[in-house]
C-alpha cells in the first residue's frame, strides 16, 4: 500500500502541473492568469470587487501585493479583464470569457481522464486529508514568514 507523504504529494503536484502547463501552452496564457480567470468567473455571482480579488490573490495563491497588482494590470492590457477598481465588481471581457471557457474545457477533459474511475469514497477521504494538510502547511508557512491572516 502506498502511504501519503510529501513525495507522493510532490509527484502528484508535478504531474498535474505538467498537464496544466501543456494546456496553457496550447491555449495561451500563464498559470497566474488562469488563477485570475478562475477567481473572476467564480466571483461573478458574488460581485467580487477589485480590492477583494486582490486580497484573494495575496491570501490564496500567496502572491505578493506588487505581483497581484501587476497581474491584474497585465490582464487588463491583454483585454481579458475590464478595468479593475477597488469598489467595482471585476468582470471578464468577452475575450477573457472565451479564453476561460477554452481552458476550462481542456481542464475538464484532462480531469475526467485523471480522476475517471476512482472510487468516490476514496476521493472524499483524499480531499479531506489534503485539505487538512494544506491548512496545516499554510499555518506553518505563515508563522515562518510572519504573515497574519
């Protein structure tokens, strides 16, 4: 039986990352841009404003404030996002929506191949365990870097 440890998690992360890199190579864009597209799409129903999205980029994928600002400005320049303001909902442009939908379709196809046939109960346990590991690792990283949530 394979035990879950950092090597297994690391190999899994690298394998999934390679799949995502391949998708982004074919469809264009970068992983940080994909994160913003995904966050913006998920936020559309919640009307996430620019300040909230920026904070989510800093707290979620742990971007620096400067990197978050640069990334949002870049996506506006690329025509993927409407101009971002702290007090207005962030919206994808038509081009941004089309790009998101193209990448999402490719991700869904690969995800079905990777996860297809796995036992749903096993997936639920793995999800719970990885969520606990992520929370603990994030808390430790925050303590070591002085970040306060």
